[in-house]
């Protein structure tokens, strides 16, 4: 997909003005956020599981080469064909070659963010293949010629009215007066459309939530069953995934699965959790004749010896996005590349370059909600701060931003001057805002006051209030 992370600010302005988008995003707190909260409350050991999950991934990353080799040995023994792809271009061409060898004309796809990362659909379509997304959310964004807005709920940015309009525009062979006023009717129509594609597909492409070194298996986790149909009905099944998805054992993956569904959608387990180990065997009733796994690096191995190694613990649950006030205000497309939200703010600069994605780690309030809900305990605010430091050290950022940071740094190293400046500033703002109690416009704060009032200070700094508290002065 095209990279527009450099246009983050203009993307944000457009998103904030999009009332349909704002209506769609308003459901996050009562939807995915509330569902996770309820699921966590039903599992007393949830926090302990987070520690175990973190340790499993840390151990795996410390010995990643060994576990990848162990997985390849088991997978090959089971009949899989393993392909190593150092770059996105390598991965695209490997998949295209598999399709050519199969004389494929129709390709069905399950949800795969890695395939978005390598821009696979456009590459295959350019070679004359019909590529059909079979996850309902992915299908919706495909027929709109958009990219996913969320890694779990690709069409979270759409309203029901938009979806109905898109189905009527796309499915012109169906009666114009058919009712599409309920979700069940929309799902039924999608099922009817996609069923023919599943049956006729020559190649089925899926991602993988995990790879198991102990068995050589890949796992997909879905709620629609489309992934199973994609990988079992076509003659050739291609798994496109990344090297960080490997885990050592079945017991390890069970622990991570208990965290994944609860963090993503608030379920105890997803409806379908499917293990694939090699192609169809003689005694199997169904399954693909060929089973390929394309393992993408695309810069991940280079992160292992950097402060950003911890981001490779990510299990793609989307919890950080669901709880992020920035994502909740602007949606996923504003981030301008595959991975939105806090996880995107950390991993996108690593994969496409800090110069291209420098706005993203700066688009954070550092409230810490992302880290507090991450099942893998990835220190996302700290990693965003590391990107900010690297950008500053490289001379990046606007002249105004760098000047402001230098001024703050000068004051912060001189406590007496800092306290004096703070008191004068707070006193001035308190006096100016005393009448209304808030500012509706303020120099250098237009981005804030354009959408909300800025509360006027009460006249004393935090340090003053704290000193009074220690002396027992009543408030």
C-alpha cells in the first residue's frame, strides 16, 4: 500500500472533519473496550498471564534463529514448502511465482496484515489475477478501494449506512429493492457472494497468528470461518507471515491464545482457532494439495539488537488502538501506513524509516493506556519516546518544535528559574481566564482549542500546591 505517514497532520485534519468517521469511532468505548474489560474481569489470573506471555516472547526472541530453524525442520517434514523472504519485494515475487506455477486465475485471501505490508494484492492483480478478500471487514474495504483502518476490525471506520450503499453499488446483479437494513442481511449477502469464490479459487492465502516450532504448524484465529474455507478448499494454501510469529511449544501458544482473544474482542476464545501442519495427507477428507509458508523479515531481524526489540512481542490484538485517545479521534487511515495506533507509531518508523514516519511517535499524549492494556506488556510510550529522541538527535522536527524543546531544556536544568517561569505563566493564564474559567482560543494552542476548551489554571502551580500540602496548609 502507498505510504502517506508523512501526511499525518493533514490526514488528521480531514479525519476530525469527517462526521461519518466520528460516528463510527464513537462506538469504541462501548464496544471493544468494554468487551475487553468484561473478559479480563472473568479471568482472575489475567495479569499473571501477561507476565508469562511476555516471558515466552522474550525467550523466543532471544533464540529466534534456533526456533525458526526448528520450526522449518518440522514444517518441511510435514510436507510444507518454506520460503524465506528478506524483503517485501522478495515476498511478493515468491507468492506470485507460486500462483504462476499453479496456473492460478482466482485467489482468495483471509485476513493478513503482512500481506498489506508487502502490498501483495496490487502485485498479484497487476499480473492478471483476481484477488478476493474473504474476511467481511477486508471485503468491505476492498470494494471501497481502501485499506484496513484497524488490524482486528478493518472496517471499523464505516457506518451501516455506508456499507449498505457499497453493497448496492457493488452487487448490481441482485434485486435493487432487496432489504439491507439489518447486519444479518448484509452478512447473508456477503456469504452468498463469497461462496462461489471459495469454490472456484485456485490459491488460498492466509496469514498466521502463530508458528509452533514444536510441531511445524501455523495457526489462524478468526470469527467468521472464512480462513478455514480459504485454506482448505483451494488446491494451494499459501501462508504469508513474519519471522516474529514463531513460539516454542503448543503449551506456549495456548497461553498466548488465552491473552489474544480477550485483548482483541473480549472473547474467551475466538470462534475458530485453526492449526495447519503441511498439505493434505492421503487419509484426510479435505485440504490443500500444496502448503507453502512465506516467512518475511523486512527489517525485523535488524530490530533484535536495538531498543525496539520489545515491539516484536506484539501479537496483533489491537488493544492499544482501542484504548488510545488519538486513534479514537482520528481512526487508522490517518496514520498513513499498515499499522495504526500506538503499535504503528513504534513499528512503522522501524519498517519504513523515521524520516517517513516521524509524525507518528509524536502523535501521543503519553497517557500510558496502551501499555497498561497490552497483553505482552510492550512499553509503547517509552519506545515512542526513544523515536522522538532519535529524531531530535538527527536534527529532525520543525524549527519551532526544536526551539521550544531547547527553551524547556534550558529552564528544566535551572530549577529556580523554571519554578519562577511556571509561577508567572500560571498566574498570567489564571488572570486572563478567570471570567470564563476556560480558553476557547490561545496562541500556540490552536490545535487544542479548535476542538475543546482549555481549562484556565487556578493560580498556583503543582509545586506550590505540593509544598502547601506538606506544610499542612488547607486548600
